C-alpha cells in the first residue's frame, strides 16, 4: 500500500516545500489550501479550512481512503497586534484556524493509522511560543498546538503513531517578505533576533518535517524541534 500524507496550507511557503521533500521521500502527497498552486508534486484539494463544515467533509473523504498515514498540520493565521488593542474576534479566528483543523483532520485519520500500526503527525508551530511582541493570538494558538502534540504523542504511542511539532523561526516565505521587505525595520528586527543572522529557507524547515515523517524517526515523539537559527536560545 502506498502511504499518503496530507499537508494543509500547501499552496506556498513551508507547506509547498514540505510537499516536495515528502514526495522525494516516497510519500504520495495530498495538498490542501484554498487556492491551488500552478504546479504541485501530488494531488491537490481546494478547501477552506476556516469553515468547520468544509473541514469535516474533507476529513471524511480523507479517512475513507484508508491509506492516509501522515499529516502535516501547517495551515495558520497570524495577525500583528498589541495586547491592549487586540480584538476578541481576531483572537478567536486566529486560535480557531491554527488549532481546530489540526484536531479535526488528525482525528479522522486515526482509525487508518491504528489499523496500519503506523502514523506520522507533524504540527507546524512557531518560535513565537517562546515569547514575541505583537503576536499574542498567534503565539497562544501555536502554544496550544504544541500542547496538543504532546497529548497526541502520549495517547497514540502504543499504536505506532508519532506526533511531533516543528517550530520555525523567521522564514523567507512569500508572506514573510510581503510583510518585511528587504531594508525594512521589520526585516532588521527579525534579523537581530536570529544568532546566525539570516532567515530560514522554506526547504530547511521542510527537511525537518520530512525527517520526522520518516520511518527512521519512529523513536521520536512528543517533541518540538526548533528550526530557528538559534533564536530560541536568546539574543547575542
């Protein structure tokens, strides 16, 4: 049986890089996002994961395949905000999209994973869980996802299923560059926080995801791997 793996938020950035890395590793890749990219190394399903019902329908279709033994929960939403001005509606939306689809889709795939005695769950979180100004909602959501990862790991370990998180530091994606163009104060602020003094490339984050999805990583579970150029250690 060919093993399939689902990647949410797969149309660009880290998600798309992960799709290429996992396809090279031998997985049959199923990408999910609202808008399909021009090309993709596998099957692509257009779906709006901000919609609970649409997510539920997708979950049922994926579970029915029986061979989806991996998932990369990468879809997310971040907002620039301050504690004193953040809006409850925005907070709720950020918490929802970063956590709820990961739970919905993973739950749907567990029957197949248990039957196969094999499963790989990789949740993409963020360096901001260690503390970062102007990202309160996003940091809270990603911290919740890391906690959920540890619970998944404990409850599923006896079934041959691992659950881990990959926490990227500043990564040179299309969205990051749109918000932090070269020469901007935003770019300088992020660079000051990274000891290696550069941003990650999406392929570097993807390589960590691909390793945790591999058979060789079967004794690693419940961990958060920071791929951040040393930023989680503190500044120089």
